[in-house]
C-alpha cells in the first residue's frame, strides 16, 4: 500500500504531465519565384522571417500558434497539424 504522501506526489506528477504541450512539427513552403515574408506568432513572441523562393523550412510549434503572410493568417497550428506542410505562396 502506498503512503498518503507518495499518493499525493504521484497525483501532482500525473496532473503536471497532462498539461505539458507537445511540440507540433510544421513545414512552411514557398512555391513561388520570389521570397515571401512570413510571421510565426507564438504565445508571447513573434518570429519575422523570409522564406526564399522555392524553399521550405521546418518549425516546432505549439497548438494555437499562427503562421501569417502579411496580416493574413494562413494556418493556425493544432495537434492535427503535426507533419503538415503549409504553403505560403503557390503562384
């Protein structure tokens, strides 16, 4: 039989583990002949970067993060986004 203090510790540890966010792997891809400026908005920060012509870049993001071109949201990350490619320009 487990001691009460050990039971409490196990309950706290399992509650903490369930609240951990898992990284979601997303690839941004530029299919155009020109570079594209994108923003990756995370909780508390924004990454402004440029994706060169006909290239892609991988990102480990969290659910709720947003990928934008200009002020337009092109993708909102969710747990089902894992492994997805987000095309930011295809013209």
